[in-house]
């Protein structure tokens, strides 16, 4: 099959630049059409697998604004805000594009609200940055395909697993600084302290890849994920590094990194009422079923270096690096 996405976008921005104050504001909007073109007829779904599907229309917008106050020529305060309604991804709304053009029942735009504020220092010897941020996501969707064999279906089968109405909250603090010595050496450090959680109870539905109907026992199930951590990224990270830049056009850097607060992906159906209805509440088995597993953090050491050469009007660059020199394999 072919994926078809047609997009028309308009963008407007205004900028103010003053001696002490700078500001901007922008407005954008886009109109999108999604449709699937099947290149073959599936014997199980002869009416919905071949040819062009119905076109789906989505109207989105985004509003951004920000202001920067210049304390001096080297120190700044800034604040930015962002409000948007974003169309869902093509892969999320078509349940099984590999076999047919079936669309999820209740497709919504994703709503985003975000803000950040911070301080910047930019001097010849010292550079520093501190930023606090807060972002909410509403009505997100996810669609995964895998083989399901857990007793909730009559038999194991390849399924499409749709989770909808997902709300998330991301907030945190980012800090960074660099100090340059006169002899070519510099030291730098950074910290990212985040708290990314799911803030509601999403819905889950499951449909077979070769089945025209939802599994009745797996349709619009409430998943108890409120206050679960968002997986896929460390929520705490630190780094400190030492760098040398030679006047002969080569450099070397060593950095020590630490990551923690890593939360594992979870199986949503284990967090439904049906999954624990026969298990004693607050027992060890109950907690094992519903609790989210936490990964293990750890340190890594990275080394990078490089050199450049000039041949008349041509340049040759060589960069070499080794990540995780100490071969730490315990980070999960």
C-alpha cells in the first residue's frame, strides 16, 4: 500500500527588536488530508484493501510567543510559550494499513500547551544557561502491532493494539555551564532533571489483523496508568567534560556521564480491572502485576578527538570517538 499525506500550511510571524527588549509572536495553521492506496486485494477484506480509501481531513494550528530581556550585553532573561492542536500521525489512525483501510473510531487532534523560562550568560570566559520548562499533551494515540497470546483472546493471533486519550505532563530543569581557560582547555557540565508522567487513564482497544471486528472483551478498556512514568528516556542526566582545542587545528574531549530514573515500557492490559480481579489487592502478586519496573542507571565515559587540514581551498576533517569506553552494560 501507499501512504498519502497532503498538507497545506500558512505561517505568520512578527518580531520586535529593541535596545533592552526583544519579542516575537507567530501563528501557523495547516490543513492535512490522509488516505491509503492499497496495491493488492486482500482475500479476507476484498472491499477495503485495494484502491484509494476515504480521505480524512484535519485542521491544525500553532501559536508561539516569546520575550527576551537583556540585562546586559552578556546576560539575558527569556520566556517562551506554545499552544497547538496537532493532527495525529498516519500510523496511529489506520489500525492495520498492511491489510485494509480501517480507521480508529474516535480520532482527535493532539493538544499541546508548553512554556519555558530561563537565564543565559554569554561571556568570553564563562557561558551558562538555566531553563525551566512545563509541557502538557492531551489526546495522544499509539498503535502497536504484535502477536497476542495471553488467554484474553480465543487463540493467539497477530493484533493491532490501540491506546487512545493519552494525557502526559513533562516538566523539568536544564542547567549547563562552560569555563574556558587561556591555554586551550575548557571544562563543561550539564544537568537535566525531568519528571515525565501520564496524567490520566487512557483507553485500549485490540483488533485482529485478520479480523474485521474488535475483540469484544478488549474494546475501550480503561487502563490505570495515571502517574506512571513515561518510558524511553532517562529522566535524570548529568555530564561533566574536559576539552582541549589546539592552535594546530586538533581537539580532544573526555566526558563522564550519568543517567538515572529510567522507567521501563509496560503492558497496558496488565493494568486493567480484569487483569487483577482475582488477585488480592495490595498483595505482593498484585503489586508485581500492576507496578511499573524501573531500570538501572549508571555511568559512561566517552572520548572524542579530531583534526582538520587545509589544502588550498579544500578542507579535510577527521573525527574519531568512542562511547562508553568502560563498557558499562548494566544500564537498562
